């Protein structure tokens, strides 16, 4: 589905917000792609991001599902707005056993206040992508309330 952003500098707005997220720096997440209603983020393997079996922790997987959706939705929002997640449901379908997480999200419905997104998170192992998790998220646009940091 094609969406029209409400601001011409939507990509810069997303990139600057992403740079302000200290947690993304902590997990070494990289913003790979931003298009109107779409976002992709990668996280390389780090043993500090794992659970007891050495797989990516579900918290990291969920974080990437959340952030890709947030920025997919944010790309369509007004200039002086910010975004928060209101609700999400995630299905973890296979272990995060690999060297790279890839989160991809797209907007399903862009409303005046609420936006619905779908996120898929893939695990890459030996150059093969496998669907690891799928989530549906609801975002709220906080109009006239830019990022605080």
C-alpha cells in the first residue's frame, strides 16, 4: 500500500529520532531503510543480547518489532509530533538463533490518531533468512509533542 507522508523531511525526522534512542545504541541497532509507511532495522549478534541458550533474547526481538513499527508509523506523522506504542501482540515462531536480526515493518492503517502496523522479525544464520517473529502493533500520534531528548 502506498502512503503519503505529511512532511517532506519524513526520513530525516525518523533518522534523528532513532539517533536519540539510547537503547538502540546499546544493542547496536542500525536503521537500514525508511520509506513512507515502512522501516527496516538490523541488530548484529552480541552475546550480551542473548538468553540462556545463546539465542537472541525475546526482549530484543520484541524491541525490534516495536521500533520498526514505531518508525514506519512515525514516517507518516506530522512534523511536530511523536509516536508511542499503545498495544502490541507478538508471536515468536522460531528461536533467535543466528548472527543477525532483521526487523521489517509496514503500516496497515494510518488513522488520524491511531496507526496499525505489522512487523516481521527475521533471523539470519549462514546467509539464510528465517521468520522468527511476527507482531501487530497499535501506535498513537502525539500531535504538537516532539521528542523530548
